[in-house]
C-alpha cells in the first residue's frame, strides 16, 4: 500500500516551506498537522530545524501537541546527537524517530538506540542512495524504514537503485511523476512539498493515483446507493455524532451525489432541501466535518456519521444543534468514566490557576511535588492494605483517593487524561 505523507518543517515555532526556504507556511503547526490528518494523509513527518536548545525544547512541546491532536502515525526527525534525543522524540508520542545518516554521530548510535527502543521505532534519512549500500549491515539489523531526502537530480532514475522500503521526500513532482515513481516497489511513500502543496486535496490525489493503478489507502463504500431505502424526496437521513464524545451534533439529508462525494472526499456533504443544492459542510464557515465512519441502521434508511468537527456544528455558533431544552428530569446519570476523570481533573486544574482558600488541592500545590509524591505513596500503601480486607468497599475508597492524588500530580506536571489513554491505546 503506497502512502501519502505530508511533512512539517518546524522552525522557530512555525511551519516553513522546506529545508532551503524559510518562508512561513503556517503560524500554527499543530493546526496544520490536524489539517493534514483530517484531509486523508496516511502519516506525518515532522522535521525539527531549531538552532538552539531553547528553540529545540519548544519544538518538542509542539511535537507533543501534534501527536496528541492527529490520528495518524507521526515520525519525528532532526536535532539528534545522542540516544537521549531519540528518547525525547519518542516520548512526545511519535511512533518513530529518525537518525540522519548524513551525520556520522547518528550512524554511531544506531545499534544503541535500536536495542533500547526497538527496531520498529527507528528510521534513517539519507540524501545519497549509496548510503544504503555502505551501511547495509546496520540497516538490516537495526533500522525499520528509510527516508530519502531527494533534493536534486533525476529522482526516478536515482530511485532505481533503491531496494529498501523508502519514503521519498520531494520538493516538487507532478501527479504523473509520482505515479511513475510509485511503480518502483521500493518507494512505499511520498512526502515533502509534492504532498504538502496539495494537502487540501489529498483524497482527490488518491483517486488519481488509484485510476493510474497505484495501490493507495482510499475509502470505498460497502453499500451502493441502491441499497438504501429512500424517503419520499429520494433522500437518506443522516445523524451526525462527534467521533470522540459521541455527542449528537446535527441531522441532515443526503441524495446520491452527496453520498458519493462524502465517501470520495472524506468531508461530509449533504443535500440542502431549502436551497435544492449540494451542501459541503464548512465550505463557507470553515467548520468542516471530516468523516471517521459511516454506518447504516437496521432499515437502511438512516446513516450514522461519526466525524471530526472543526468549530461549531450549528449555524448559530453552538457546538451542537441540539440545545433547546424541552423536558428535563434531574436524574443521576451513569457517567462515562473518562468524563468523570476529566471533570475532576478540570476542577484540580482550575484550583491551580485560581487558588481557593482552605482548598486541600491548593495545599498540595503550595507544598510542591515532594509533598504530592509523599501523599501518592501513602495512598498506594493504603490500597495494598485495603486489598487484604475481604470487604471490597474499602479498596474502592482507597483507589479513589489514590486517583485523586495522581491527578494532582498530573496537573502539576502538565499531563492530561487524553495523553494517558492514548498511551495505553498504543500499547
């Protein structure tokens, strides 16, 4: 499967054009990364081009935000001098880190970092294809992927010597040129400005590649439009949910053309009954809905769409169209466990920002991390003691106490529940 892999050249907290052009592409690299992710990118590469330690530390913070925001694998590259630098990249949430084989010091640490973090976590980048021949034994033993920074020359001709699965980073290339390059089995992905410059139309690029016989990851509907039971207007009702929270955002309608465009582009497209025309959600407001899944109900007359929502779903500016209360009962709801954690965490974080007199949470923050760690250790011991008691209620209370103190530590260190759950999901 061939992959389209945008990349971000990160310099002074901005995304720039490429290694040789410092023109700013985006002031908000995290938002740019999300745009790539939502528009059909298969992976993302981030090149850290920072020039000093302070800038590098901020680049790592941005890389951490990117990994927490996007839903595609991220590879981190740049500013690697020792094993500690690889560790920092992987600890941001990147699935892989890159050794620059144009730098001897990176070659020297290959075995060490591969044994420490696993071969599947380590890539190498190179500019000259002969690098792969020179370091063949190291690559076979300790490297999972190779990234070719193809700056100049006849790329198609030069790629003929490649045998390893390689991602080609290209400053420019036509669709026909990329299709030709993909004919080489060694080229498994294309990155660089050749992809970045088409980032808003990646799904269309994939359709072109598919038509040219390139095996790319592309959504295909398991149902034909004729499989649906249409209403009297020839439409299907669509219920739209936020894919993360399951909150119902809106209800709309599709005709056949809207359905096909939604599948092909990955952006929710509806049929407006009031205007009698197709309606790409977000075309004027920028509040696009990116498809995560489409599911038909038991009668095949309704589609449940789970989406990544940009901004507000409702034209009124509300997140959801469902905000006009009709009947409400004061019920004790069985809450989503993660929602409970996040709400408690919200209170703790608010205490840190807005101290409240007499607050035990603020007492812990005031005493500092050593006090928080002491209490966390004490609560862990209480769990062990409670576990010896045949009454299960006691251990529930102690675990709740432990989790509260753990969340105070998380707030002190700037760790979120989303980061924790993401880390667990990746294991």
